[in-house]
C-alpha cells in the first residue's frame, strides 16, 4: 500500500460562509450490522454528569453513509462491515482480539453498493476500528481511501484484522497543515466546493475525523465515534470504552456541542445511533433522518 499526504486548499474562512453556499449533495445511511455497547462506558461513568449511568447493554447499529454529489459522484463515509460477519461474528479474523459483531442478511456494505448501483469515487474513513473499515474488503481497492494522520500508527492489522491490505493508495490528512475553522479546529474541504468537510476530532483515536455534508437539504454533521449515541451529546459526556484518550475525547465533544449550539440549523448524526427511520418512496428502502437535538 502506498501512502500519500492529501493536500487540500480551503477557500472558506467561516462556517457561516460555508452554510450560505449549500452544494448539490445528498446523504443516505446504511446499517451494515450491529454491536453491543454497555451504556456505562458509552458514557464515561467517571464524568460528574454521568455518575449514575446504569450498566445496560445496548445493541446499536454499525453505519456507513453514502454521499451522492451531483457533480463529483458517489463517496462513502466509513465502510461498515462486509458479508463475512453474517456467518461469523468475528468476520473471519482468527484472533482473541477480534471484535464481535451481529449482522443479518443483506446488511453488508457490498449489498447496498450493488443494489443502489453506486459507482464509488472514494472512501473517507473516520478511524481504523474494525466496525468502520471491515467493509473495505468488499469495496473497490483502486480508488482513493482517506484517513487522518496518526491512525495508521495505532492500527494493529496483525491482531485486529488487516482490512486495508488490498487498498492501493491510502491518503492521509495531516491536520497540522489544515486551516482552523472556529470553533471546531482544523477542517478540510474535501471536494474543494465546500460540500464535504473532514473535521479533526481526536480523542476516540488520535486521527479521528468527523464529517460535515453541506447539501441542499441543509447541513448535516456526522460525529462518527466522537459521540457513539445521542446521549453523549445530550448529557455532554464523551465515551470511555474503546477510547484512546478519554480527556481529549471529552474536550472534543465539548467543541462539537458548542458548534451545534451556534448553528441550530445543523442536523446531527451520532456514530452508532439512528433516529426517525423513514421509507424512501422511490426505492422502498429506509432513509435515516437525523435529528436536531438542541
Ligand atoms: Zn471506534
């Protein structure tokens, strides 16, 4: 695999400017499987606002988001799971460290890509945990894959599964070279027209990325794993389980909440929760609408 730094120009200075220029892009979210999280840990039980959070197992969706841009084509935000998990909770990874997931028939990312006749131009990953990248195994490998710098150093393909092994070129965003967009910090204009943004939200992992789609339906902010569930945003408490740096994750979550409060027109999607499922009239498939929470 070849690694290349992705150089991006940002002609926008503020989010106001961005939101005044919505672009012709739409998003639909796919559930590619499920994972069991404990609520104590999905919310850091040591945080003063979450001291009484109960131990409760939650079965939550594993998601991938399809962005369709009328000019630039189709992209994925995360890859979710491939079909290996339908028969085997470990997705064929022979290791005691392999994560276990649940998957029903035709939930795999390859099914959605074929069914929707999506011709992928690139895949933007939030981070390198298996529930976000295992699906890469059944996606085209000769298209650009993008990840935040710092992710590869913490990735252990030998024990967690080498999901990226056939990817030809991995582009890394070095956020130390990307312009800050208050109040979020370094934010990269991925397609150059202000439609799709990669925002550095470290804590869950070192190079973790949240995404923002500035489409004609209004802007949508995808926290990815900076907030597992809406409760993280509502309570103002980040996760502690599966989290590389709990303090940093909390600081990042607080920045996101500030951002969401400044721009109440934003809709927000949490990393592992779906609200308001609605059937798409044309395709018959579920379309997941995202809620304002403030
Ligand atoms: Zn994760």
